[in-house]
């Protein structure tokens, strides 16, 4: 029996060495796959970094474009508001002048070549004539504004 014990121990050691070698072969295969995955992950990460940099540049360009458009639009809106205010003032002034002209025409009919009649009450102004005069005045005011703006 004495000779069997060393043979058994050596057999167990040989089996354990065989199992260790098989395990090492398996681990080697897993390490190779992991390294292959690592290189593909590095490529993916490099692509993501490039795409991110491109997107950041595009966003910066869009922000600049939006800022410029906002400034241009703000300036145009302010100019339009000024023109609108000028037209309103001109229309109001035209209406005032037209009202004064109508008062003068009603008060002094002899200026139009008609002798004043003492018994006759002056006729009411013609609304169509007033409207036509106001439109003509407005068109002249707009033409002047366009000439000034150009």
C-alpha cells in the first residue's frame, strides 16, 4: 500500500494540472474576445466623440443664426412701429387740416365764388368728398414716408 499512495497523489496532481490547463485555455479565449470588444468599443467611442463635436459646432452655428435673425427682426419691428406711428400722426394731422378746411369753407362761401346769402344755412359737407380728400392725403403721406425710408 505504500506504493499506491504516491501514485494516487501524483494522479490527482496530474488531473488538477490538466484541469488548470483547460481552464487557462478557456480564459485565454475569453481574454481575446474581450480585447476584440475593447478595440471595437474604442472605435465606437471615437465616432461618438467626433459626432458630438460636429453637433456642438452645428448648435453654435444655429445659436448665432437665431441671434442674428432675432436682432434683424427686432430692428425691422421697431422700424415698422415707427412708420406706423408716423402714419397715424400724419393721418391725424390730415384729419385736423381737413376739418379746419371744412370749417373755413363752411364759414366763407364767398371764397369759392359764391356770394354769401344771409337767409340760407350752409350745406352739410359731403362725406364722400371728405373721404376722397383724406385718402389722397394719406397716399401722399405714404409716398413721402417711402421716399424718406429709401
